[in-house]
C-alpha cells in the first residue's frame, strides 16, 4: 500500500497528463509538498497555480489563502483540482490578470 504522499504525487502526475491533453503549456511540478501550488502551467497567456487533492483529502482555508496570495502576486489563476475515483473536479479561487 502506498503512503499518502506517494498517492498525492501519483495524482499530480495524472493531472499533468490531463493538462497536456487540454493543451496547457510550460507545465511544471513543484519539488515536494512545500509550496502552496503543486503544479504551475500556462494556457493562452494565463498562468495557473494548481493545488491537487486526491481521494478524501481536502484543502484548508489557510491553504486556499496561500494559493490565492501566490496567484494574485504573480497575476495568475488559483485552482484546486480534486481527483477522486478517476474524475477531476476543478474549483477556481481567483483570476488576477
């Protein structure tokens, strides 16, 4: 059985593949789980800062605040993608462009 960290990294990889299929460019994964965003990507000139949650994990209010602050500072879009049972649910938390 994989530990929660490993499960999260696998979910991030699957989201990266989804983003590539949706024609996102310059996709970068963060190293470890230190920052507010797991994935950085661009599409049509917009920067996306993405936090990935898998299975029953949820993002805290503080986590949303950190993600929004990063996206606002860098003039981007804050997104949380929750991956559960092979489906992705996108939630947008701000668009600063």
